[in-house]
C-alpha cells in the first residue's frame, strides 16, 4: 500500500490532532503518500483533500479539535454518496483510509471497506461509548475538564449552602457521569444504566442533611437530561436552593491530556501498520492497556457494561 488517507468524523475529541500526526508521521516514515480529508466523509465525497507531509502536522500535538475538521454527512449513507466517495478514492489512488471517530463513523468505514477501500477505525470520542475498547481518545481530557468545571461549581455551591445539578455529556452512555461523579465526589450520580427516583435523591439528601452536610453537587448524564426541572423539584422537596448547569460543548475542547496524546500516538501508528499489512475493515482498540484490533462487524456487535461496582462505591463514600 503506497497511498492512504486520514479523516476525522462525527463528534470531535481532544487528541484527534495527535492521532492525525501519528498517522501522517508513521506513513511518512514508511515512504507512503498521505492525504488529509477535510470534514469527514463530506470531504471524501467532494474531493476536499490535500496531500500532507511530515511538517503539515508540526505543532498540532497539543491542539484540541481537529485540523481536518469534522462533520456528519447524511449523503454518505446513501448509495450515491458512497459511490461518489469510492470514485474520489480511485481517482486519487487512495488504497486505504484511517477513520478517527465513533461508532457511526465506523459503520461508514465498514461500508467503504465492503466497496473495496480498506479502512481502519480509531476510536475518537469523549463519550467512551464504543464497546470494543476500554478507552477512546478524548475521554481523559474531557474528564479533567468536567472535574475542573465542577470544582468551580462546588466553590459557589458551598458558599451558598446550595445544591447544583450538573449535566455532563455522554450521549446515551453514563460513563462520563459515573467517572466524573466519582472524581468530584458528587452527592448523587444519575445515569441511564441505573434506575433512579426523585424520592431516592431526596431521601439521600435529607439523610446527609442530618449529618450536617450543607451543599450538594449532583451529576446527571446527558442521556437522562432534564436538569432544570430536577433542580426545581429538589428545591421544592428539600428547601435547599438548587441550580442547574449544563456544561455543554466546553467538554469537547481543550489541549489533550498526556494520556490522550499517548493513546493517540499508539493507535495512529498501529492503524497505519495494519494497512501496511494489507488489512482493512478493522477497528483499533485498547484492552487492558494493550492496543489490539477487531473486525469492524465484530466491534459493532459488541456490548460493554458500565462498572456498577464503581457506582456503589461512589454512593457509599459521598455522604
Ligand atoms: P460518531 O462517529 O461520532 O458516532 P455519527 O454517528 O454522526 O458520529 O457518524 C458520523 C458519520 O458516519 C455520519 O455522518 C455518516 O456520514 C457516517 N455514518 C454513520 N452511520 C452510518 C451508517 N450506518 N452507514 C454509513 N455511514 C454511516
């Protein structure tokens, strides 16, 4: 394989740039030509593509976002869009593609592989909602951002004897909420994977009020939502002044942490090696601190359970 391309697709995540760098530098070191595709599958269909070199990726290792931009593309899901993308690959001589993104992007990569363009997926998402891997690029940076934001909320919550209900990202997955809730010592964590009731939240708050607790931070996963209403109900039921905060897209930005840069480097390098071995339709993953790979079909059919033991520990020690 002499010519490959790299693109970022779906939701952006800190560390994507470090991964692009690893892909371009690995390919460059092996004498391959590398194209950068702008705005995910849109750029592939529209031939918004440029040749990258060792220096195109200088000084991006510390930058959040993605220099290749990202997009969601409905047209790519159609036969017409897919064929257009394949034509562009043929015209450019692109023999393999590294796709950095989430589950949706991997489905696109699987379809392109079926059309004869071998693709390798690299998990890049803050949500850690990709089942085949223990870790996704962007998670650590995002968790640290949430912790630093909630620490600020805690300061003001404490000053005013207040309850603050914080919504964090994670789409349908509660992983970010669970881990950040554990890290900030949240009084209560509400995630889609664990049924909860308002009565239980109130009961717990009333119990800890008796133990002289005066302020509260409640972390709620995006998949549950409704934080404004929850704060209102808590105030009505407990008499504690309650506010809500939706952290929103601040969670996606920022310079990647050391961990995200390291995983990005290892996965980017691994992906190019797979293509060099003539492999396609694979997803790079991390299992027990080792970089491994799976068939995309297999990867997309896997399930991953949240660690409810961690949830119980978080609840037990936040009294
Ligand atoms: P993520 O990769 O973060 O999960 P999306 O689900 O939005 O984000 O997917 C990113 C892009 O991948 C979509 O805009 C679309 O172009 C492509 N894609 C998603 N699902 C499919 C699918 N089933 N078949 C082909 N392409 C898909």
